[in-house]
């Protein structure tokens, strides 16, 4: 049996064999140990980071309204969670939204597949990892990133909302960052939906009992997210928030136009 060579995606490039480095760009960026000459290379990294932002903005700027769907890469295709994510992708596409995922397997693949099956637009925002994770076959537009924080910016900037299905640390990272952005009003009219009441129930109880109970969050912070098992409800929440945002923008534009038309 032929032995497969190691492989890693690095931004737009793929490297194999002896060219695969021992660490990722994120690891080297965040590592403060080692020779002092790394300090002098950081200004040059800024140019690479800038290039990733430019590439992401350029590729995603003309997307229709989109929703980011998160969940575990380890979810099996024959599981109920995979089916739920696929149904969600289909429903979002039928409602006129592009579906953005991390581009990997599991829940991400299911969401992308559902969008494609419904004739919608399927987007994958990949990331360089120490272990290889290929872009799933249902991605119409795939972009590879070196840096997590650049990728996270793209998820937020080009989404009307987040929907999180059962997942691990990566899903929790995206979820709580989204909630923090909404709580601090860095983003507005941005719905966050958790799908899977049985999976998320324990965490929600902890938020209520430990965070709210000890005064670490406010009562109204519990309204920043919705938990449901219903695909139609999840899509309805996205649609209603999107309409409310559009109405607010229209009112603001009309107010500006009226003010401009008034005699000075």
C-alpha cells in the first residue's frame, strides 16, 4: 500500500512532503519564545495578514445575504445532527441566503450540501491547521486562511446571523465571540440561534445559574440567543431580524434625505 505524504494547506497554497513545516502561521505568530530575530519579522507578517483581509473582502463582497452555520467536524453523515444541518442549509438557501461554514467535514459539510441541493450558494472559509482538513466537495466558493482572527472577521462581516449546531471547542469559540459582539453592540440586529435543545440545554442552564445567578451577565443578555430544534423557526428568526435591519436602514436613509431637503 502506497504511503501517503503529509500535506497542509497554507492560505492559497498546498505543500506536501518535506515542505510541510512543523508549525502553522498562527502558532508562529502567537509564540513569544525562540530567537529574537522573530521580533524583527513581525512587521512583515502584517503585510501577509493585510493580504488575507484583502483577499477575503474581495471574494466575499458580492455575496447575497448569508448566514454562518457552525458545528462539529466529527459529526457522521448518518447521524441526526448531520441531517438537521443539511435540512437547515436547504431551508436557508430557499429563503434566499448563502450558507457560510468552515468548509470542513461533519456539520459544515452537511450545511454546504443542503445549500447546494436547494440551488443556493455554498461558501467555505477554511483554516490552516496542524493536521490536514480538506475543503468539502459541496463548497462553491472556498477561501483558505492562515490566521483565525482574519477568518472570524469574514464570518461576522458577511453574515446576517449565526446558527450553531452541536460542536466542540471551535463551535463554542465562534458562539461566544458572536454573543460578545452582540452584547457589546459591536454588531447590531445579529441573531444567534442554537439548534439542538438536548445538546445546548446544560450550557444554557449553566449560563442562567452561574453567569446570571452570580451577576456576571444581565437578565437581558439571555435574549441574545434562541435555542430551538425547529429548522423553520431558526430560519424565521434570521429572516425577521434581517427585515428589521433593512427597515431600520431605510428609515435612517429617509431621515437623512428629509433633513437634507429642509431649508438651511
